[in-house]
């Protein structure tokens, strides 16, 4: 009779991504690791750190598009910024980096909408024909140009 060995539980992806996102510059612990073999999770790519820094700077109630972030950084494009936000954005106000048409992030509409309302982000009511009647961001009023 074979004895079945129990496998250790796998980490959820959100835990893994949260650990990596925790490496964001504003969350990083100073100093070298205690032991040479204790290097921790891999460092974020430089571009990802820069994208997260921009997302961190967007004031409450304002938004930037994926393309705006890329243009502000003078590097990459909307797809590259979107990829960074999808992998590491949990450590920053992800709801402030949006699509250019103001449509809320698919699958996260209600969480984002709650935050937009709490921050006073300008919204446009959804058309009655829109699926789910979820409002959009009023890009003309909510868009931030990166100036402090």
C-alpha cells in the first residue's frame, strides 16, 4: 500500500504578485539581506518601478490613461503600462490609471467605482443601452496632466 504524501499548499497568485508589488520603491526595506542566500523576491524591472511611481503621484479624484503614463515617462506605450499595472499595480492606486475612453476596468468595475465615488472622481452616467449601466469616467474633467 502506497502512502500518499501531502503537498504543501501553493501560494495564491495574488499573494505572489502582492509580494512582488511590495518591492515598489516606496515599500522597499533598506539595507542588505541578512544572509547571502536570503535575497527575497526578484527586483522589479526599472520600467515597472517608474510606472508605479507615476501611478502613486496621481492625486485622488484624478486619472491618467495608460498612454498618458507612457508619454509622461517618454518610454513604452499603453500596452506596456497596462501590463505593468496588471502584474504589479496592486501596491498603488490602480484605479487612477485608466482606458482613454473612460470605461472602467473589466472585472473590477464595482471596486473601482466605489473608489471613484469616495474620491470625487468626475463620472458620466451610463447610457441605458450600456451593459450593466456602469458609468464611465468623465475624461475631460478627471484627466490629470502630471503637474503638481
